[in-house]
């Protein structure tokens, strides 16, 4: 069962995508996923001191793995 939603957001001037991480329950913005050129991979960060349990963290990890080759 998914608890998180990943919504794409505008990322003008960049070749990579950016997503907001939202709660499926109430749509609250919890974090973001973006590409970090210095690391050469997608990373995520939390917003507003959001906390995540192991299930949510696994969902984020699965999303990062699924998009690891998306960089154009």
C-alpha cells in the first residue's frame, strides 16, 4: 500500500526532473526528489521537519532506484 505520492514540478533550465513528495492521506508536502550533479544521482530531502517510518523511506528508496537512469 502506497502512503506517498510523487508529483512532478517545473524545473526550468534543467535537464532533470524534480518531484514533490506528498502524503496520500491529506496531500501535505513532505519532501522533494531532485538530481544533484555533484553526486550524479537523484536525492531526496524532507520539508518542514517531516518524519518518515521505514515503509515511507522504502517507498522513497524504490522511487529513487526506479528513476536512477532518467537523467538526460
